[in-house]
């Protein structure tokens, strides 16, 4: 066991309603709540992180679970 993982969980299941932080990509550093989870594609949709389409509609962006940090519950 490495020193940085000693006594800590390396991975947990992400569920709807959890607060996560984006670690990589265009939205790096943003914190948001999980709105939807797609277990088959291992992607998550977050509240407030969306793209505006050319027709003006807003669409959620799928983010891969490997690019997220789970924030500790306070």
C-alpha cells in the first residue's frame, strides 16, 4: 500500500446527489452535485455544467467518472 492511499478509500461508487469536483477537462476545478449517473458508459451528468446548443437549448455534458473527485461530507 502506498503512503498516499494509506487508510483511505481509493474509489467509491458515485450516486445521485453527491457533491463532486471535476479534476480534468474544460470544467476543471468546478464543484457540482450529481444529477444523473450512467453506469453502462461510466459517465455522470452534473447540475449547472452544461453546453448551449446552436438553437439556444442547454444540454448537460457527460463527464467520465475517472475525471472526478468525491468531496468529503461535512
